[in-house]
């Protein structure tokens, strides 16, 4: 009832298409994902994998240019994920993103969180390297996660203090941009760095609409329902 810990093979996605520019498998629903991974529909995997699949979908929908640039520069796609909390309980599950990526793509995730949230103990499932106020986890050959403590775009400079370099994308789950003043520094950074793609999910349509309004017409037009939201939960 769980996906195998292995990369996707061509035969696994014979019924789905690949994006002609990025070669990413075009997943549009939980049915697509279950089919690719050979999981029976009665499996509860969707209850756990909403975070990694939402991340993959964000790359698929909005990361075409950043992914192409990272390939040209022969380095991983750098994604800074801000406001991380409960995602820290599911670090192993983010391997799914690595399994779904094409062979010529790699990913560097930087999770921005509070210092007291960084785990104290090592995990036998991946290589851990500690440095200063953070730690790096090598989950797969094509996927690493750096846990970095601090306030993004305030005490932490996104250009120098997070991972190996500036972000290609900034992604925030269930952000509540319209409700919290603390997001101001993130929005200001995005406004001053137009080459960085920002993707935010929210708890409901009303909040999402208000958040999209902060970015103008282009952001409003990009508003959509996340097909990989957790089943039986509010759309995010």
C-alpha cells in the first residue's frame, strides 16, 4: 500500500505524458500519482504525501524556467521553503520528489524554520551534516534538504545564508500571507528579485484570493486549486 523506494521507470508512466521542455511527468491528480507508483486506490498514501506532491506540482506548473536554468548551469534547482513546521515530521516523504524527477535534474531544498525545531538526533535513513544553526540531509543522490534556523529575508539573507546560493524558487505551504505581517520581508524580497519564482498555498479560496491580490493581476490569474491537497481536507 506504499510506493516503492525507487526511481520512476519509463514503463511506470506509459499512460501519462512528459512536459516537452522539462521532461517532468505531468501529474494532474492523485489518480495519476497512484497509477505511476503502482499503488492501489485504497491506499492512504495521499494523506501523508500531500507536501511532497504539492512541491512537485509547484515545480511542474511554475518551475519550468528555473529548472531549465539550473540544468544549463549544471547545478541543482534551489528551492527555499519558508514557514516550515509540521513538514519536519515527514522529511523521509520528500524522497518522493527525487524519485519523480528526470535523471538529469536534481533538487536542493532549504527548509527555513525555528531553531528549536531542528532535530537533535541523526536519522539512519539519510546522511546528516551539521553546520552552525542548521543541518544538511542528503536524502538521495539527486535530493538534499538543508534545515536552516532564522527569519527569512530578515536575519537570514536569502542570497548568502541559505544553502549553496540564491533561490530559484520560494515556496510556502498554507502561508496565510494576508493574515500575518511576518510575510512582509518575503514579499519584499520577491518584489525586488523578479527572477525568483514565488509559490504559495493557502487554507481556503477566500484567503488564497486575498493573497493573490497582493501580487497584482498576474498572481490573481495564477490562482488555482491544488490537486494534491490532502483528501477530505480544505483546499490548499
